[in-house]
C-alpha cells in the first residue's frame, strides 16, 4: 500500500505529492518544520510541537497558519497510514514563486506531512549509551527557529557517522550548545546543567520534558553553558530528542565521559520517560507537564 501524504489540504498517494521545482523551500530553505512522536498511534506532546511550529512560522514571517486544522490533519495522516510507534513530519514553506530573494507578493505556503513508523530506540543502545564528537558550531544566530535550513547539522551528523560516532555536539566560543539534532545535558555534582533557551539552540520539547521530570524528581537544574574542556570532568552526559528520547553519552572525541558508562541520573530519567510513554500509549495526555 502506498503511503498517504498530506499536501496543501489533500490526502494523496506519495507518488502524487509533488511540489513545484521553484518552491521556496527548494530554492532558499525558506520554511520551517516539526517532528512529532506517536506511541501506539497516540501523539506525544503534540500541543507543544504545534505551538513551536506556530512560533517558527511567525519568526520567519510566514502567513498565519491554522494550528487547529493542521493538528487535525496531522492526526488524520497518522491514522490513514496506520502508524503505531512513529513520527509525523510537518513542513511549511513560503511556497512556489519565481526565484527572487524578497518575499513573493502573494505567498501560497506549501504544507505537507508524512507519517512514518519508527521503533523506540533499542533497550541495548539505551543501556549502553552512545558516542559523540565535537564540531564547530557554524550555524546562524537564530537556531531557536526550527528552520529547514539544516546544512551545518547535516554536515556535522555526517562527520559523526564517518568517525563512527552517533552524534556531533556543536561547540561555539568554547561551550557546548547542542547536538546536530539533539539537546545536550551534563550532570555535575548531582545537578543537571544544560545550555539556556536562547537563539543558540533549538528549545527542544524533549529538553523541556526532561527538565520537568528532573525538577519533579528533586534534581536541581542549572541552565548555563557547559565548557567543552569540562566534559572530561562531568559525572554524566546525555542527549535528547523527540526520536531518541533520553540517551546517555559515554564518550566524546574518543575520551570517556563519566567513567565510560551511563550513570544513575540517565537511568532515572529514562525510567520516568518510559512511564510517560506508557501513559500516552494508553490514551492519556501529558501536555500539562510542560
Ligand atoms: C538542532 C536540534 N536541537 C534539538 C533537537 C531536539 O528537539 P526536540 O526534543 O523538540 O525533538 C532537535 C530535533 O530535531 C534539533 O534538530
């Protein structure tokens, strides 16, 4: 059975979901996106993702989008594709227009959504942790916008893959900002330290949930920059995202972190995260947690 894609108000077979070559997404990466997790067909923190999409769209001055209608269409895309554990990708661009940097006079945004199955990260990987490298953060100064312009992220992730690592951590002015598709957290003297929400990082929805879980568990959270030289001395390091959830990091640039094994804070966060996944999978909402 062909996949069903949502494109500009219609549900169409994948092969028929075509966009004009001069779509500004193609020409200028002039668009924004979201990735939303589903467990057993149920959305995980969809409200927060849709609010972030609305903000990203506003920040790049796209015409207003109807978040309620898009949410309904997103849920329908997931249903029509029979997705259990998976993701919903939503992209909104400034649409097709003859190539010209300035906005077209009457933009007609292109909106599409694809729902795909994606299993949760394996127990083994979550138990063992992953390795990272560091790369210079060569991105622009609006990393808080979930822009489809991801070339530095793509190059960083590829460099990680070629080094046999799972993720690349961006370093700007000597501090770790975030990963190419993840937020990063250190554990130091029992506290969680993570880069503050500003224009240098994407305000991760998973990051927000992790901080909420930590505070609920009585773990102190410090939102401040982490020096890359300090990585050798932290007790634990973690990365997070909608797709990889909470993942311990056991080495960076070939040097072990926190004794080279996942630590107790990572385990506790993973346990609590699992509980929330079960809740959502059974039809409960956890939207009020963040
Ligand atoms: C650069 C970047 N940082 C962080 C994240 C994690 O964000 P979220 O937890 O909302 O998936 C992502 C997700 O793709 C990302 O691309």
